[in-house]
């Protein structure tokens, strides 16, 4: 009975391995390209179906590669460990170039989804992307990226335990609203004096 079970399990294991036959470095890069918050080493290892030591070594190799310490040239982006996780960042010397490009590509008007997300961040800051998504009950990844690109919100700090990025508004938003401080925002509801106690999705919709 035991022998038969082993015979049936082996092909299944082989098929599972075939799903992830691409090089580990490619799998790691694929995940790093889609995360907008630092991803913990253990979480990354689980995502790419590889042992933690192997993933750490791969990350260190990628850092050297992007920094031009290998056979290639230094890239315009870098891989950094921040807030207990790993994430790709534009190199500091390219910030002005990227800001200029994004400014030229930005649309004149914000979508309704962007306005609602911006309102949540403005009243609840500092707040993480996950908390914003929970309040709005929708995925806000692309909207947060849009608001960052428009310079209306900024990354304030990373949570020391989870590594999640906390977002807040910028001076640019204050200028657009014609106010000097976020404290000058009007109350969001007669039942919520200043927004510090939270609000549900219905308030924004």
C-alpha cells in the first residue's frame, strides 16, 4: 500500500517542479517587478517556490548585477532591502528625469477612483495601501501608483514590523486645494469630526 502511494506521488511532484523550471533569478525578478511595497524574504521565497537561502543568494547576485559589479553595466534602477523587505527603486540620480517624464505624461484630471483613494489617504494618513484597500473594498495598487506619479501623495515611512509603506499627502496637494495645512480639510461627515476615528466606504461613494 505504501509503495503504491509513493508511486502515485512521484509524478505529481515532478509535474509541480516543471511549473517552475525557469531560472530562480527570473522568478525573483518577476515578483519584484509587480510589488509596490518591500516584500519580506520569506514571503518572496514562498512566492517563487524556492528555499530562503537560495533566494537570499539570488537577491545578493541581482544587487551586484544591477550595480554593475558583474560583467554588465550599472542599471538605472537598484534593488534595496528596506523596512525588512526587498524592492526595486529608481536610482537617485535619475529622479529628476523620471519626475519630468511622469509630469509630462500625467492626465489633466483624476478619475473618481483616484479621488476617493486620495480622500482616504488625506484623512487617514499615515495609512498603508492595504488599509486604503480595506476601506474602499477594492484593489488600489494602480490608483496609488497614479497618485504617487502625480506627486499628490508620498511614501512617508515603512512599518518596522511588516515593512508596509505608509502614505501621506504632499504640499502639492495643499496647493491644488488652496489650503496651508491638512488640518484645514473640511469634516468628512457630521458623525466624524476630523476623520481620525475612521470611516466606512459609504462616506466616499
